[in-house]
C-alpha cells in the first residue's frame, strides 16, 4: 500500500535486517512490529531513542490499552493495534 502511494519501501523482517537498512538507507519512517523473530520491537524502539534517533516510529502490536501506553512511553511516535486496516496508517501521497 505504501509503495502504491509513491513511497520507497524497505522491508526488514528481523532486527538485524532493520539495523542494516538503517545504515544503508535514508529511512524517514519505521513501522515496527513488537514481535520479531530475533528481538523485541519495544527494545529496538527504546534503544533507538536512547541513541538519539529521531526517525518517527509507528509501533504495531496488540490492541490492548496497556500495550499502547507502554509503546508510547518507550518512545514510539504512535501506536497502531492489530489487526488494522492499512488505511489506518493515515498517509497521503507525497
């Protein structure tokens, strides 16, 4: 959906792929799942904020209010509960 809106999309299905993408690309938004096969999206978000990364992070996981609160407390810019409609990203063409 994002690519269809004209955005360049880089996929990373695990923590180490995300780290490689951040080093080799000009990433302007991260849609980060909490549950990754090799790490926690919460830990990645927290570590990025501790390292002074200012890339906006949209954290995705369960729809529970406590999960949303924790995600925002650790530095996510927004939180999208699953399942969600891709239009919930609220991104217009640029």
